[in-house]
C-alpha cells in the first residue's frame, strides 16, 4: 500500500511539473523574445537560420519529452526517472520559448522546407520510419521503448537519448554559428552545454548497467 501511495505521489509530481513548465515557458518566452528585439534588425525572415532553428528544434525537443514520459512509466529507478523528468521539463520549457519566438515574429511553426535546410543539410534524406532529423528515434524504436520494462527500458532510453542529444548539440551548434538573434544564440549555447553534460551522465548510467 505504501508503494502504491508513493507511486501516485510521483505521478502527481510529474503532472504538476508539466503544468509549471508550461507556465514558466510562457513567462520566459515573453521576456526573452522582448529582449531579442534589441538586435535592431526586426523580425528574422522565414528562411533564416533563426526561424529554421526554432522550428526544427521544437520538433526535436518534442520527441525528447515524449521519450522521457514513456520511460517514466517503464522503470522505478529513481536516477533514470529523475534524469527523464529534468529532460522533459527543460525541453518542454525551451520548446515553448522557440514557438513563442515564431509567434512574436509572425512566422509559421511548420517547417516550410526540408528539415535542417537552414544548416545547409536540406539534401540529407530523413531517416527511415519516422526519424525526421539526425539523432531522432524511429517509430519502431519508440514503440519498442513503450514495450520494455525495468533495466531494458532504462538502457534503451539512455541509448536513444544519448543519440538524440548528440543530434541536438549538432543543431544547436549550428544556431550558435548562424543565428542572428542574440537571445536565440544564447539559448542554443545553453543547450549545447546542458546536453553535453547530460550525455556524460548517461554514459555513466549506461556503464553502471554494463551497457555500451
């Protein structure tokens, strides 16, 4: 009975956290987007790196949130659940900021061209079975994650998220080099730093599970 109560409290904490992330995203979006107008060039063009990064990273982040919520229900390991919670809340918040910028700039949220075209990668074909951009999981991989439990779910999640983060670091580094809005570049720099740190953590967690 005690375990059941603890599990319900944990589920409630995730739900509350998700709501707080949305609220925080709205507030931070307004503040940061307002600061971006200080660059003096007006809203970026729809074909710009700024707009392309905002659209593509919003899609990339959405899958990370989805994977994190899947593994939450597939394991009771507190360390993995805590990592998944942090990734889900951080990336949901950042996704709200990116979509808020597109709203502020009055630009469409749906990519108008090929994914990552703004990075000169428009001729790179998408991955098979739903992997839209480098690092993203396929539909089969997501379905498999939803079927596994315990250590098997933890290992697959850590592997998929490590690959996902590497793709995210690659894309965020592209924005650092190409984006014209200073606030967006700072956000991208923060993504690189935090995701590289989480990659190191996930390597340690995989090692503890005797998995590569």
